[in-house]
């Protein structure tokens, strides 16, 4: 039986999300197929060589243990530890530089800049969103008017600037490896984590799969977060490729079972 070290933080407080319940639900489903032990990343090093696979799940923002996280990733690469997700992603596991890269590449993403000199490339707007390049969970996020924006110091290159999009709703697409699993959306944009089932069109799925192909992770779970604009387009908000919250308890039982079955298969295949 494969031994799995499942990394999580059962006490992490996240607005609108219950990390503890989600990971206890998932590990309860996995325990009949794998020998599984739960651990916080801060305490994982002494166990890493004694398991067959490390699953990096709901640890919360790694900003809270940045040094520990960087040391863990270094061990993964130098000691060739097997992980799920594998640590080759170009999106949130590396910070948010990818939003600039995707903007420059012409992808359907909220236009993103990182200096006052480059804001002319952004659509005209009354408000801007400013957030740290290494941010997560809305940490450090601020909404600014144009005069307020001009008063901010962007010389360090550690902040991102985006137009504040007046979107209709946010929608998330969930993938295991490169296979679409389900979609959820927040019909009330004031309540991001009040999610309901969403039936995506083929065009919606192709939109999300474009970012999955771009990121080229072979083994792992990813969540493509997007917003639906007033003119009906989808724009990428975030590509979560490190430890995406799955909102699995929001799913009906059939979808839960299918998701867990595909996760078990993906873990078996590594």
C-alpha cells in the first residue's frame, strides 16, 4: 500500500472556507486505499524520505511560512521527492509574475502591469486593484483611485496593478492533471465563497483548458478562477496550481465520488 504524507494546516482560518473539514473529508476517503498521515509543512522534513508520495493540500498561504516553503521546494528538487502537485508549475506556486507574462502573451486575463510607466496599457478605469506579486488570499490587496495609484511607490517591482473589473460573477474550473472535473460559481459577486454548481459551455471549458495546457503540470490539482465580464467574456483572475481549495463539500455526492475516484487514480499513477 502506497504511503502518503498529506500536508495541510487544519487550523488555518480562511474567510468563507473550512480547510479542516475539506481535508478531513478527503483523507477519510483516501485512507482505505493508502497509508496516509497528516502533517503541517513546518514538520514534514523528517517524514519525507519515509513515504512514497507527498500531497501538498490546504496549507493556507505560504507567506506565513515562506522560508519553510522554499526549503521544502528545494528538497523536492534536489532529493527528487515525488509530490502531488508536482513543483514545476508557472502560476501561483511561483507568485503572480505569470499574470504579467500572460498579459504580454495576449491571453484572456485581467490586464496586469507592475509599474506606473506601464499603466497606460491598461483599460481606462475609475479604480485599480493593487496586490503583491507574492500575495495570496487577498493579503495586501487594495482598491485605489488613479490619484491614489500615483502616490504609491512601485519602484521595487513587487506589486501588480490591474483595472477593477465590473464583472457579472466569478467562476472556478477544477482539474485533476489535465482533465476537467467540475465548475462552481458565485452568483453574488459580493460573496466569493457562496458557491453553486455551474454548467460550463464547451467554450468555457476550452478557455480554462488553455491555461492548464500553458502550465503543463502532469500531476496535480489546479483551479482556474475567472470572471465573466459585462460583455460576456471570461477573463482569468488566478491560476491556483499550488494548494487550491476545492470546495468539495459544496458538491453533490455523485460529483464528490467522481472527483475522489479520479484523485485516487491520479495518486496511484504517480
